DNA sequence: CGAGCCATTGACCTAAGTCAAAATAAGTGG
DNA sequence: CCACTTATTTTGACTTAGGTCAATGGCTCG
C-alpha cells in the first residue's frame, strides 16, 4: 500500500536538475523519486528575470538548483517587503492561497526545477511519505518564519543584521559552501526590505560591525565572518 | 486504498470536544473522524495556566475549543514576543522542531483537545487525505505569518493595530461570533508584544483610533468597530 | 571614457520608546 | 458587600534610535 520505510533508500539527485529534492537530508523511495522526476521541468532565469507575479494564479512550485531568488511583496502604496530569499536546495511555493502572494525574481542567473501544483498534489496523495516530507518542510518554514518575526519585532538593526548574516552563513554551509566567507547575492535594498530597515541603516550597521571587528567587507557582495561567537552573542543579547 | 473524495462527507464535530477539527470548512471521511477522535483527549486550563513550556520536548498538538491561548517566546535577555493567539477552532502545535518553540499559556478558562504527535503522525501516513489537510493548514499558517512579517516590517503602530483588530474580527466572524464588537481576550501587554510595540504605544494608538471615530472602547477587553472601511483603508495605505 | 547605478557617509528630524505619575479596573479579605 | 490593595491602563513629558534628505564616492557596463 504505502511504501514502507524499509523500501526507502537515500534520496538520489533529481534526474533533471541534479539536486536533492525538498530537503537535503530527506529520504524518498526510488519510486517516489521517479514520480517526482517525471513531473519536473528544468528552467533557467536571466538575472533580474521575473518568475512569477504577485496576484497571478499559482501554477507551480520550484526547487532552486543554482543562483538565488527573492520573494517580494509590494503594497498598494509602494511599500516593499522581501519575504525571503531562496538559495540552492530551497523549495519555493508552499502556500494555501489560490494566487501568488509574492513576486518572485531571479537575483543572478538562476536555475530551477519546476513542478505543477496539481501534479504535486496528485503525487502527494499517491505517496503519503512524500506528502509527509512536504508537511515537515512546511513546518520548518513556519518555525523560521516565527524566528524572523521575533527578529523584526524585538531586535535592533544591528542585531537583525547579525542574525541575517548568521542565517545566511548557516544556509550556505548546509548547501556545502562552507567557510566563513558569505556570498550576498542581493543588493543592500533587498536586505533592508527583508529586515524592515532602510538602505542607509543597513550600510551604517555593516560598517559598525566591521569597525567592531566582527566582520570584514572584502567586496560589496561578500562578507567575511571574523568573530562568529561575537555575532552570536549580539543576536542573542 | 486512500478514501476517495466521494467517500467523504461534511466533517462532523469531534466526539470529545464538540468542535470541527483542523479547519472549519475541512472535509474528512467518517473513518478519518473516528480515527482522530480515538486519539483525542479533552483538557481544561485555568486562566493563566501554562500548557507547555518553551524548550520542553514537543509531545502534543491541540485544537482550541473554548477560551484562548497565547504563544510566547522569551529571549535570554528578557525580551518578549507573542508569536500568536489561538482562538476556538484554531490548531496549535505545527512545528518541525523537537522542542517547543514557545510557552503556551491560557488567557482565560480554556478548553482544548489534545493529540499525541506520534499518534498524529501515524494517522497522517494512514490517512493521506488527513495529512493533506494538515499540509493545507500549515500553508495557510505560513501565508498569514508572511502577512504578519509585512505588518511588523513596514507598518506604523496605528496601522498594525488596525490590521490586528481586523484580523481578530475576521477570525471571530469565522468562528460564528459575528458582529462589529470584538472581544479581546488578552491584556494590552500581549498585544504590544505581538505587534512589536510597547504597552504605552498600544494604548495611545487605541485612543487615537477612537478619537478618529473608527472604533469605540466600551470596556478594556472590548472593541467595537465603527468604521470598517476606514480601518481597512488605514491598514492598506 | 563617461554615464548611471549602487553603496556609503553626514546632518537633521520625527516617531516611538522610556520614565514617571495619575486614573481605572480587578482582586482579596474582613 | 464594602474597603483596601494590587495590577493594569491611560496620559504626559522627555529622549533617542533610526528614518529622511542630500551629497559624495566607487563600480560596472556600454
């Protein structure tokens, strides 16, 4: 009936996009992988390209395999909020709504794996184990959303930035790009709109962190973490 | 195999707690309901009682049937964030973590329905349709978390308060308690910690809204919406 | 080489936080 | 049931963190 856990092996890479689907440490059976693959389509975006537009009907979900995406929400009066960034290995599109809640835009040249929502849903009911993984993923997202709410509600700009940098570093580490040097695929404005700040404040706080010897800024789009412990203390304090 | 949709009737109330599980408009089969019920236990909390403590192992999930809960996160240095409130009909406990991420406390006398997480997981794999509902619920939560992040990041205190009141009104309406009079089951401090403000600011903004004729404040724990349209304009602007 | 974009820095200002006190509301015990 | 105590809310005066506006500097790309 349901594929028993014994049947499940370590998940292989997707035939199309060469990335481990849904979660790095996830476990899917061979059959589940095959089913997933058959529903997948490869897609490549040029820098700045718009993948989906806020308000349009939601047709696909995605797995990022290269590059990065930003999820942007624009309010009627022009206020901008970057809900999040999707890096390689991330799953994009979990939503209960009929319409897209965000613009999704490519930050650099970006490669992704596309699934139709209906196909996904069909696969979900067909392979309960897969749906379980999806649920797990949704719950993890929910946890990190709560984390981010705490940051937005109760941390000052410097703390938010420290938190943001540490989160990025951890995500890049998990994606296999280890090392204390973080790649920022987004401009300052996106960081600002993600953290509920202004560009000026982001800039000021970055230099403040540098002056305190916690980070180095070898280039606009690169941050070296010099004092991990110090950053963590800051964020927690 | 999986109960086909044709098999599903409108979801009845839980045998134990007399509330429609998981979602008001959800649809479960008779068998699924029976399975859910068998895993459920009733629980009543006195005002202020602590249901779960941040950091303890996560053992249960809950459905609120009467009263209200608050989900509180306390950081090391004492900063407090109310991640959310659970009202009758709400589902509490969707998380990917091993440990509880929040304190959960009763706001008044509160009644709820308890499920073991392992039982829930077992039911999930057994009844894919049920798990689908859970996933749906998680996605909806995720959407509203994003909504709240927008509020925290980009709205001023008055707008946040308007948004909060409208959300509460809508939730109470969906729970069957219609009317323009909102019941606030929580003290000002909780509202403040939910919206990333101080008690003083919440108080000031409430009186400001009253002075502008948008709301009335017949009692500390009651708000009448006088100008729905006006509030909505405020929040969107 | 020049134009345009983005990041940084500085000067200034305002919205919201802090501190303090008064006014209500909610408990408590006689 | 009422007086008294304690907690919560509201209001006011003041302070400051971070936003706004404006100018400068540094890349990138045609």
